[in-house]
C-alpha cells in the first residue's frame, strides 16, 4: 500500500503518515529502490498488526501499559 492508501485507511492525512514515518511512531514500511525517488510502501498485514496494538476491550483498559 502507498502512504496515501494507508492515510485513507486510517482516516489521516498523507502528511501525518509521513510525519509518523519520520518520528518512528507509524506502521513499519519498506523503501523500494534507492535515493530520493524511491517508493515507500506498507504491507496490509504490517498496518493491521501496528493498528492492533492500539485496540482495547473496554475504556478501563485505556492507559494501562501493555
């Protein structure tokens, strides 16, 4: 998936996905090719696994360390 597709899936802006990539808080990605013109891609499975770490069963679970 491209950054734009991930942004659409997560209902975030592409710029937010880019910033998350820069600061390391987003889903894992791969870079294809070399240099500044390489493509950044995400696997659906990696995005789903990253997203799963933020799921909770109830509001009382929120804020607890995992």
